């Protein structure tokens, strides 16, 4: 399988269902939340992979399964060529140095009773790196790197603003010099002006520490800015995977088109001139996802076939993949050349159902 | 000229704390016309929410100190009794908040909550209130209102809950709706739906709307006029065109530059505003923004800039730079890469 020279992280048919249980003494499973449902993708060394989608699409669950915060329901994950999907807690421990995560909520993810020095130094202490003095020196150096001051070492989290707290979370994630950092909505809770600071910081650190990022967010503007490649998720599935710029210039999946058109543009004239596709309703329940293509109840191009067959992931060239029966922005020749990606297509999808026609007029 | 619907005159709101007096709102004045959509933009702690909470007289902190006046339809709201203010709230002015999860009562059905409000302000028969509640739910785009009316808030998604909040706010046909970060907790797709709804309010109900947000992108489409607030003061005021195409204050430039824009080529770096907003207890001498402003010069330290019109009708800003300097430096600040290639 993947060798150390291959992708840094490779996910193969990853499945994560959360059981819903009823009963007090004897708990029986009454339903399942299909959080991540057969996802295959890889993260190349040094790149930033963006994961986007609405709340409940499974992007955070996927990110968390990359660092094995819980056992998988199915599928395999290789990190640096090593299968980590079945490792025990103890077996995972040495890998925790290389895989770190930054959380969304800078208020909830820092222990309010610990000082900044203890918070950022905790990973070093747990992994027994250096003595007390050496750790303090390293922590202070990290604080400077993330734009805080070494004097902040003895302060408590409540003394900091949201943006500064997120910097503390970044320093903690980088303490062990990881290879891969999962950034789970790292700027969503911050003001726009502070978001820009944190995004610039993450970009600088990527260069300094030679990091690979998986950047999870629902803001497509932010994701485009930071990512090399982007995976769009909908109800536990990857519906489109593409180089960042191409996704914005030429979205193939109607869901991506709708997501892009919903992003507000800070320009009144362009904003008024733009066609906005307002998606009706909410994301359906991941407990009973719709049949066929999961987006079909909200899709304005959907036809009979969409309700019955799950579309395969089709490779349209240039690393641009999409799962759709009625692809947009594709001409006849591209469509003829396109091939079904056997490896990444979910097992339940119909591999013979490669689209033959570009999308027809919207409903 | 017709009398404005709302006029805020030299409003100051401070809080006594152990560390000193926090000047959350420090002398702001503005007007709002009937049916107008006003955007108030600024970072956390700029005083935008406190200003509108004061208009609603919803600040209950015993350590608050007010100065100035809030004239609504010719009446000063600051002088009203609690009972008189209760009448104004809901009937005249309604407010929706950022977090639709916590602003509804979890133990009553949404229908009950809307009916309660209708009965409080109107003399309605039992069936009438329920019918009206159903109409309102339909108007804000909740599918199958006849079924959803008996659901509890936890049975709604975030976007649907925000719609319920809007239905509740509209139940008594207010002339002014205050929306405090109504879409910040929502996905972009749901945000687009809610903004569309707010735009329609103006058309269908004729309500004036004050939209509070930290994201200039949100107001670009909806607002008629925009106030930019920083550290408890208005630093720039103008109509939508003026603010977006001829921004005068370096803080507004910073806000514009901070947005990762989909409609422009990808920038290598975003133009962030360096540092943090200043302490509202010890405001820096001179211009409050000078500590974070790359354009600051001697005069900014010495002298507090006043909000004055320099470039056009109704376009005010509080900055010492000359108009020529601003126009020359602006593009380099907002988007240095685009300016280089141009």
C-alpha cells in the first residue's frame, strides 16, 4: 500500500456511524447516524486539504477519524504508510506526536484552571520531552512564534481574547512538531479581522514547520484562501474533490455551485448582479439519508435516476472528481474522456452509472 | 425632510467595574428613517450591540450609566417607565439575537410562544391568535406550519429556529426590527436564506431594520446605509456605495481587507488588522485606532479626530488623513497585491 514516499495520510472507505441507543438497562441500537459514509481520499505531504460542507455533513467527524479520536466503523487509514485504523490507544500514543488537532471553540478547548505555560507545555510533559527548564524555554519560544509574548506564560486563558486563545491552541498543537495538523473550524468563532490574523499565522507556520494541514471550515472564502485542494462533503459523502482554484472556476456538482453562490460578496453592485441559488430547506437527517444521490431532494437538476442510483466518483481530469449524474460546466468531450475512479468510489455506488449528459436546464 | 423614525443623540453608555469605568459606547449619534435598512459593523467590543440593547432598554446591569437621548417617533425612550417601555418592545421595536438556540423557551411549543406575544399586545380571540401564528410561520418560510406550530424549539434546526425568532419578532408588526448578528451561528446556505428573508421584510412589512454584524460581506447586499464602529464610536458612516467603493477610514479598509473574497483572485496574504481592540477603560490618547493603524502620524496621537463629512453628502469619517492621502493609500492597504499589478 502507501509507502513513506507516498501520501502522508490515506483514507480508504472510511465509515463512521454513531449508534442511537434506547433502553435503560439493556441498551439496544435503534438507529445510526451515518456521519461519514465510505470516504476515500489522501493528503499529500506539505499540502493543505480543505474540507467544506454544511453543519452535519461529517467534515469534523472525518477530521477526527484521521487522528483516531474514536474507533472507526469501517475502512482503513494509513499515516506515513502505517495502518493506524486498528491501533490500540497505547499503539497510537507515539503517533500523537505527529498528528495534532486545533479545535473550533477557543473558549471550550482550553482548561480555565491551567496557566498558559501548563496548557502549551502539557504535550511536552506527557511525552517526557526535556526537563522543566527546557520545556519552559520551548513553550516561551512557541508563544513568540504564534504572536504572543513569553510573559504570557503564567497567565490564565480568561485573560485573553478569542483570537489570542486560538493562538494558544495553535501553540499547543505545534509543541510536539507534528507532521499533520487537523484544523477544525479554527477561525469560525472569531471576528473577520481576527480571522485574517489567524489565517496568516497558520500560513507562516506551515512554512516554518513544514506542516501538512487538513483545514475544516464552512466558509468557502476562507477555505479557498488556505487550500491547495478541496473536498466538498454532503451527508457523509465526498461529492466533489478538486484543486482549489478549479473548484471555484468550474464547480461540477450542483451542491458546490449552490454553496459558492451563497457566500456573501462585499461588493454591493456585484452582489446585486449575481445569481444566487438559495437552497431550499435544511440538510436531511443523517439517520435516514435520502436514497440514490443524497443531494437529490434539494437539487434543482435532479431527475429520476438521482433518486435511485448513487453516483460514482468520476475523474474529469486534472485531479477534479465529482459524484453527480448531471455534471455542470462539463462539455461533451470532457465527459467522454472522464473515467470512474474505482478506488475512491464508495462501495454502494453504481460504478456503471457514469453520467452521459451534462446538466439540463435547471428546474 | 420627514422626521426620522429613530434618532440617537450623543449616546454614552458606561459600566462601573472594579477596574474602572468601561466606556462601551462613547458619544454616538445617528438617525434611521422609516423602512430603511441600517448596517452596524465592527469587531466584538466595539459597542454595536450595547448601542441597540440600550435602544431596547434591555440592559439590566445596575452599574450602567447612561447619557444622551434616544428619540423614537418623537418620544424619548430614555425617559419611559418600565411599563411604557414594555409596550414599545414587541409592538414598536423588536429584536432578534445571534443565538437562536438560547433565545426561545425550551419548555413551550413555538406556537404557544408566538400566541403569548400576540395576546399580550392585542385583544384577540383564542382561535385568532393561533391562526395568526400559523400565518407568521408560513410567512417566514417554515414548511407545514400547521404541523410545526405544536413543535418545541429543540425539534427545529438552527436556521428554522432563527425563522421562528423572526416570526416572533414580526408578530406585532413592529416598525423597527433590530437583528443582532442573526446569521453568525448559521451555515452560509442558511445565512443566504435568512438574509433574503430580512430583505423581504422591508417590502412586505415596511419595517426598518438595524442589522448588526462583524462581516461587511453580510451588509453589502441588504443594507442601505452603514455605520462602522470602533471602540464605542462611529468612525465612518455612509450609504452602501460610499462605504464599499470610497471607504475613508483605515479601519474600514482593514475590515474590507480581512475578508477572503471569492470574487477576486486569491491573495497571497490577507490584510489583517494587527493587534487587539483597545481597552475601553484606558482609551489611547488621540485617535483610538492609531495603535493598530499603519497610517498613523503625529497628529493622531495629539488630537482626537471628529466625525465630519469631507467627501460627500452624508459620508462622514473620523480620520486626520487628507482625502488625497487616503485615496492614494487605500488600495495598497486593502489589497496590496492587486494594487501592485494594476
